[in-house]
C-alpha cells in the first residue's frame, strides 16, 4: 500500500509550528479545575431541572443529577488536561508539529511531565505505578477498617449499612488496582523496550488511556459521600436499582474505566504485534510480552459486557427502564450473566500479567532457560480461551440454568490444566537451577505458595455440591484473596522490585524489602488461612456481625491483617526511600538478557539510539556464547563479555 | 542493517526515527479493527439483552400494556440513510484512490450530510416515539439500541467532518489515504449495525 500518511505520528515535524500555546499550559491541575467547575455547574442545572416537584420523574431526579455531574467531571477533566487538543487539531487539519510532539513527550520538563498529558511511554508507566499504589493504599485502608470492625462481633465501630458500603468500595478499588497494577506500569514502561521499540504504537492514545482512568478515582471515592453501594462490587440487581446515588457514581466510574482499559488494550496489542524488533519472532518474544498481549485481548472482549450492565443499571435507576426489574419485564439473571461473562475473564486479566512477570524473572534468578517456554505460552493462551467459558460457576447457587451446572463445572475444572502447566513451567525452571536468591526470587517463592493454595481451593469451588455448601461462606473470600492478593499482588510486587532499577535508575532496598516480604507473607497466610477455617465452619461472608463461635478465627484474621499492613508500609518505605536515595543501578544489575537491560537505567527518551536485532533466545542462560540481541557498532564478542560480567555479579 | 535504520517509534521521534509509512498504516488499520471488535462485543451484549428478555417475557412485561411497536418505516429509513452514507463514503474513498479529488470531496460531503440526516431522524424518532423506557423491557431495550446508535453517529460525524476537512486541505492523495480507509471501516460497521438493528426490530 503506497500510503505515506503518518501525520498523526511523526511527519508533522516537517511542517511549521502552528503554535500549541494552549496545549502547553494544560496539566492535571487545569484538568481538575475545569472538571470541578463543569461538575458543579452541571449538577446545579440538573438539580434545578430534575429535582423539583414539577418533574414527573422526581424520584429519579437525584440520580439524573449525579450522573450528569459525574459525566461532566470526566469530560471537563479531559478537556482541562488537554486530551482533546490533538483530535480537534486533526479535525481542523492543523497537525501537531515536531516541537509539539517533543513537548508532549515531556522533553526537558522535569517532574512536571508526570502531571501532564505526556505521551512518553515511560512517563505513562510511572503515572500508572503511582496511581496503582495510591489506589491500592486506599483499598488497603478500607480493608483494615473492615477487619477492625470484624475483630469482635456485635455492632462495634459502625452498622451494617456502612459496612456494606465499605466492602463494596474496598472491592471495586482493589479490583481496579489489581487490573492496572502490572499491565499499567510495566506493560507501558517495560514492554515497548522489551520488544525493541522506541515507544508505543500510539503514544497519544497511551496518555489518553491513563488520563481517562485518573478521573475515575475521585468518582469511586465520591461513592462514599453519595450513600455508598450496599451491593458489594458486583452491583447485583435488583439491589443496585434500589441503592442510593452512590450507585450512579459507581456505574459512571466503571463505564469510564472500561473505556480507558479498551484504549490501553488496543494500543498494547498493536504495539506488541507490529513493533517487535527485527528477528524477534513469537518464539523469541519474552513471555511477559505475550502475557500482556493475551491479557489485553481478553480485557478488550470481556470488559464491554460490564459496561453494558452498568449502562442498563443507570437507565433502570434514572429513566425507569426495565432491564433488571422483574415486575416491569426485566431479569436480574440478565445482569448476573452480563457481569460474570466479564467477571471471570477479569480474574485472568488480573492474574496473567502478574504470572507472566513471575515467568519472566524466574529464569533470570535460576540462571536456566525457561523450562517449557512453549508450554507456558500455550498455558496463557488456553487460560484466555477457557476463561470466557466458565462464567456460570459463579451462579451455581443462583438458580439460573441448573442443567448447565455440569458443563460449567467441567469447563471450570478444565481451566486448572493450563494453570497447572504454568506451575509446571515455574517449578521446572527452578528445578536444578543455579538459584540466585535475591528479593525478586523471594517473591517468586511467595507467589508459588499462595497461588497453589488459591488454585487448589478454586477446584473445590468449581464442584457444584461443594460450591452449594461454600459459596456463601468466608471460604470463598479466602480463596479469591489467595489468588488475587497472594498471587497477583505478590507478582506485581515482584515486578516492582525486579524492574525498579530500570524505572528509577536506583536499586531497590533489598534489606527492608526482605523484611517487608516476610512480614506480608506471614500476615497474609495468617489472615486468610483463618478465614478458610471459619468459612469451613460455616461463617457466612459479607456480614457485619457474626456468631461468637467465630470470634477466635476473626481475631486471628484481624491480627494477620495488621501484620500485612506493617509489611505494606515497609514496602512503601523501601520504594520511596530507594527512589530518592537508593544506590545507583547499573544498566543490567540482574545480568538478564531481555532487551530492556541493554539500555541505560533509566532509559533515555527514545530508548535506543539504534534499534537492536534479536538473534537468539531471551532465556538462553547457561548456554555458552548465547546473547539475545546485537547492537550495530558493538562487536558481538564484546556484548557477550558485558553480559557475562553481569552474570557474575 | 536496513531494519535498524527504519524501525522507530513515531510519536516524538526525529525525522530519521520515523516509522515506515506502511507500518503506521498497518497499525492504524489494526487498531480500528480492534476497536470495532470491542464495539461488536458491546453490540452483542445489547442483542443478548434484547433476545434474553424477549425469551423470558417476565410477568408478560416484555411488551407492556402501554407499549407500542416502534414505527418500522422510520427505523428502516434511518438504517437506509446510514447505509447510503456508507456507500457515499466508499465512493469518496474510491475517488481518492483514483486521485479524483472532486469525487472524494463530493462523496465524503454527501456521506457527512447523510450522517447529519440520520442523526436528525434518530432524534426525531426518539422525540416522537410512542413508548417510554418504563413501558416494559422491549421499550427499554429498543430505546437503548437507538440511543447507542445515536452516540455512534455523533462520533462518526466528528471524524467524517475531519476527513472531509482534511481532504479540502489537501491532506490526502492517491498515495496517502490511510485515514480515509480506517475511518471507512468504522463507517461500514455502523451501517451494518443499523441493518442488524432494523432486523432485530422485526422480532418484537
């Protein structure tokens, strides 16, 4: 195709500057100011129009006003942060100049570039990391509040309504945090370098993805001030139809989150499939890249189901629609299906990137090739394929389609096969390796332990009779925390300590990091093992009060939660102090072979002066004279020597 | 090695680092296809809603006592106008491929005007519809389908005006028309959705 139109990317630098003065003045603060003004103005207009006795639908007035204000906040924020500058200039035929592009990339802007609509993938990666850690902290504080409340039976700190709201907010904030905590920071920061690219395929879409997510956080926090969500994060109908206006904010937040995720997923897929370095066939592509790509595909096809469910919830609430209200022809099973068609793939959207990060670093610290690398790749692809066929196991006790319980039990049990394959790859890689027990490797061990327990207890729950007993019990809470927190979060922490030096140019404090690791692991297992026992004894989940016979288990869980909190604070301290004062890192402190370790730490604006050519296996450890890449102008022998020096460290 | 010389990011690279145009074109086409796949999942969920609630007919309220069937002629008129706009756009796209600027500008202008007409007709349809969201699940689902299509038509109008305007400014020629092709994918997809929506309306 004889097409030379790349104006939206780079050719515009041949054109003369068309100004861009406004664009250069916009940042996060202008976004917040414009967003708040838009939200307040729209709220008062909407309240005037709809929350008055003359309105026939007065009952829906507050919902309509909240929805309008939340949407105005998002649009106002995006206008204020400069997200729409480029599209409107495209519309007007005034493409951005090279100077504009360099400004958007953050060149010469210091720390200020982190607060702008910056297109450099490394800036976006850092933005995602900070956002994920912040939201994770908020979710953690909510978790501590919940555990403190459950330390003793009875009314305690607060009543059931507040408790339900806290559980719902904890759930959704943690789900969003865990979805973004690996793909966001490392899919953006590391993946393009890992494949030998200078940036993502669509740098502006990359920034748009992040800045569409940013205003979602205040929206979720606003839920608490709008009456909360009594439904938990699943937002089941018909309770969601009856919930206070906090549910409107929740739904708008989810819709924006899905849009942000979709934009990000498309960008990651196109980047991974079209921008790999010369010689990087799929067989030579690092497993982390494959994991991020597979996750993006899964998210792209699964998350819109949640979006539709939330739009229908909003219409039920604000327009008296009849999607989930049985007396008007709706069905709550419709919502349950829409939700779980998204919900179970979403578990793998969380798990696969963390698992891929663990798979990525295990050969580095075992000094062995990735055992059965193709098996791992097949396992990831099989997880993606099977994950869309298992949703109804979440609905075994709902009464929906009992005849399908058998097939869904079978598909759910089948999914343990690719999971087991990945486990086999990890164990096989460690087996008889020259183990180099640095902090990332500790997290690999932690991941294996926690995820093994989470996975095996999941097989119990896939069994219909067992699920009938356990579905409403605390056992399920313990199971999914073992997978999502013990597996995915530990994997995400491993990714932080592994790639920290590449992002910051400084080494992570391994001493405090090790204390943090053991503290978290002990606290985590104490907390959730006690929940398993309480659950098996019959304690229901999602309850603000409980029978005193479960007191000891709850006290142990609460004590364990405080230990986790101490570990998390230690990790946070290690992260911040290392970022500020950690020892300067070399380009390749782990002696790894993937491409990100061939560039300085932190990498320069465009990563590579000359793009590398991939010549071999990314995990060829222990194989003499194997390197993954060559660089023009540097003899291969010298590169082998440099790599060997890294190996010896 | 030539690959090294030409492989590059585009967003903020100096000219020597610019990505090969054919790669950029390939990326843009692929991204649009992926967006359409996500949109297709969204549309499939709405169809699932329609047929699931229709099949269940909970409490006989699929078609509530106050509900009326939406005017089929208006539904098909809007679908027809949308399809015609896609045909006009395609004609414009073929024009730029053949380096016929006048055909391109005429085709895209007609396409944009037809989208404006489709938007106007859809708004008219929603303003005069004999049903409300609260008239049962048929009414709710059909109004949702219509509203969703309206939002998509507004997006199409934005990018359609952009294509037409950029064409006027001489941004496209027979060797440089990838944006026209990529936007075309979205245009044809919306025309297909309009037809599928019309067919769905036959199954009250």
